[in-house]
């Protein structure tokens, strides 16, 4: 039995099938990247695993505990969310709380930790993402990269069994992308199990253990970065990588 088992996920919006029988296994401590063109179900896959989307069909197992992703049972959904944490594109920080309070909030409300213990854990996690000197700054006083690092610290503080990251650098200015990717890399090196949707191909090559390529709601390629980038079997994957390569190496002339 795998640490994470995703089985037969189906999701449609009207006549548009977004997830069409998606299944995958993830080992403990693995970093798995999800890549593919826009509109192929990547974000919906992550949102489904945190039960932010209601599926027509599908199950999700974490460390032997199985969840029915079609359920509307609040206790089941609460249990699932205690084992997963989501890092969104748009940070989703509390604007009226400072950095330290943002990280402490979930620890006290969800984990029922004392204020003293929550503060200790929040300080530890903020130190890991390089923000120990920004404890009492409010989100409006931070750059986008710093806000995203707070969001990552908040997620890590909850000690999830699976960390879900939905294009964590997509809302950032180019010069801020690197600092967030370094933070994600450190989280991976610390042994966190991570499923990440990203367009940062160099990051995928250097950090991910496995890569899933989604096309039309299906996983059409699954392999190591070496297999995906060095020897792609799917014609569609080859086309996608060619276009990404061309975008990354465009020559301009006037």
C-alpha cells in the first residue's frame, strides 16, 4: 500500500469533463510535480484532494486512512483537511493579523494548541522560511514573495501528511519567484510529502522525484524528471515541452 493513493477521480463542470479517471500513488516524502497546459485539470486535482471541489467519483487514501471524495459529511471533510494543507496562488493571508498571528491562527483554532505552544511552533516555521525578523509585519507591508513564504510557513506549521501547492509562484513578479522556490525546496529536503502544480520547469527537473503530465483531465505521462524531459514517450508531451522550451529560449529581434 502506498502512503498516498489517489483513485479514479471524476469531475465535470456541466458538459466539460475536467478530471477523467485520475489515479496516482505517492510515496512518503516524495515531491510530485503536476504539469500540463492550462485548463487540463491540474488545479482541480489539488482542490479535490483538499475537498474544495466536490467530485462525482473518487477516493483518496493517506497513510492507510481512506476518504470518499464525493462525501458531504462534515466530519469526514474536517478529518481530511487535518491531514492536508493547501498553498494557493494568492496567499490568502488574514489582512488584519500580523505574520506571527497568521501562522498561529490554525494551530490554536484547528490543532487546539495553547497560545504559548502555537507561538513557539510559528516562530520555528517562520525561521525556516527566513522571516523571523518580520513577525509583526502585516501582509500589506510584505512583498508578494514574502507573503507566499508566510503562507508556506503556515501550512508547514500544521504538519500535514500531504502538502498541496497550486502554482505558488504564478502571482509573483519574476524577481520574487526564486525566493519562494528556494523555500519549497527546503520544505522538500525536510522530508515533506508534496504535490505541486507548477510551470517552473527547472524547479521540476531539480526538485521533483516524479512528474505527472495531465492532458484533457487524464494523466498521459508519469515518470521521473529524466524520463519526462529526457525521453518523453507521448506525442502530446513532446509538443508541450517543445513549446515550453521555445518560450523559455525566445530570441527577440527589432
